[in-house]
């Protein structure tokens, strides 16, 4: 019943977006053809909106977009639209030129009529999609029913296991390793879930099951979005992991508590292992000065070796009603240039380019991961995402660290 209601809400947003943009953009899907010469260097102010992309302040936009763009196109000014919502902007006819978002929210934005096909721009400006991580491209393709490409990816995230070495040392348990399976991970959790001098330690906090379901690319609803699909073999395997976890003595706390959160790892230091996102760790390194911590790759299922947490990335969309498309295209091309990606990658955001050499430079300028097993997390690949109709935020809650995860890191 809840899922059907969510679908109804989505349809309502779709109609609302279509009505708001009708007459200004050919019904929400058209776009002005890209000129052969593209942007002609005229003074332009491009308005950006961050829809759960972690660009929360002017300085965030300046670091990510403004600085590299100004170096190449000094007449382009970027402006962040803040303190409002997309629905209000649509209703007022003030839709921004570019929307930065996460793949988790792309379906929502398309239903609001905010997507324009970028294929002409991609072809004319020779944007090479083979340079991007393959699974990122596969996800984007799933949203184009007729081959449309609604966004350009520019940054991605990576799943990992964050762990407290001191808890492992306290109980003489070997540290986790890259490439572990969930079976091996649960065995470590079993040895670490115990009470010591009145303090209850938890081996691992898995949170909700949805991140694990994505290793199997499991949908929540069927293709017609009429009913839940939660009884397949993939779901049984995922729920089996949780069944084994909660059977560990001490894992379920008083009052039926079974989820403990990141504070139990950082502040209380009572959780030994915590599945997390790279960017979320990056944001919290300063909070872990008193913890002897490290990271390893996200575990895989026995029958899905080498697959870690689900693919997660940020992308830039050019809205259909923008009057500055060529300038926006120039910005997008700059954003995914090797020079810009390398600078971003050496800072606090992981590049979306698949170049192995860039992986070795992640966060190099920040020195946040000196002495840590950062390269180990890349020994597994991101798990494929479900189909576009299956990654609906209304039916699938975004994981902690998701959506705004690139901003709360």
C-alpha cells in the first residue's frame, strides 16, 4: 500500500513539473541545438542548484566549478541558488541552468521535467564516455528509454569498512582484510561482540539491508511498480546475513536495539566495524583523531566475488528551459576534463574517471589518509545498480551517507 502511494506521489510531481515548464522548453524534453562553435565567450551568469549533491555553500561551488571554469572561461560567473526548493523554483518559473545531483535522485528530477538530452552536446564536443567508470555509464544509460543521456558524471563515491584497531587488539582478533566475504566478516563480528568490564562492544553495525541488496541489483518493486518484490532468492540471501548477525549474543541490545549508528563508532568507540562511504569518512577524519582506525574494502557475497557497495556518483544536468545552454555545456566539459578531475580527486572528491593512476592520487593533497589502507578499497568494484524504474527514492530510502553524503563528509 505504501509503495502504491509513493508511485502516485511521483506521478503528481511529474505533472506539476510538466505544467510548470510547458511552453518554455517544448514540454520539458527539448533543447536548443548546440552551436558548432559552442560558447562564444559572452558574459554569462549561470545559476546552479545542488539537489542533494553536497554543494551547500558558495565556497563549495567555487572550489568545484568556479575556479576551474574561471581559468578557462573568465566571462562565466557561477552562482549557487540557496535557501529554497526545486518545487518553489519551478512554480516561480526560476529553474536554474544547471542542477548538480546524485544518481539516487535522477528519477525524481526527470519526473519533474528537469532533464534535457545531452547527446548532441556529447557528440559535438567529443565527450568520451569510455573514460568514465563503466558502471556509472551503465546507470546513466538506464534512465534514457530512447538512448537519452540526461547528465554528465563528475565525481563518485566508494563503499568501505571502517574499523577500530584498538577493539580488535583488545580481544586479540586479526584485523579485517581487503576482499573479505560477508561470511568472513560476520565471523569477525562474532568474536568482537562481547561485554568487557561492563562495556558492550558490537562487532559490526550493518544498519538497514538495502545497501546489501544492491550487490544483487535487487528491485524493491516489480517493473509495473504495483507490488513489492521481497521474496526472491537474492533477498533471502541478504536477509540471511542479518539473521546470522542478530543471532550473535549481545548484538541485539536492550529494548530490541539492533542499529547503533556512526556515533557509537566515533564517539563511544564501542563498534568495531562500520560499513561506510569514502566521502563520509573524509568528512569525519578530524573527528577520529583519538581513534586508531583504518579501512578495508566493502565485503562481497560468496557468489558475487569482487563486487562491493552499490555504484554511487554525482552528475550535472542542464535544464530544458536554460537560456544559457552553450555556456552550461562549456562548464560541463571543463568539469570532466582530466585537469579538473585530477585536482578534484587530489582534494576531497573521488574522480569519476577510471584511470588507475588517478586512484593512486585520491586525497593526496589533503594527506587525510596517510598511513591508511586507502588503495585497498578499490580492490572490489561497485555493484551494478537496479533499473531506473527501480531506483525510486520514494520506495527506496537513500542510505546514510547517500544524497547529501558528498556534503556531510
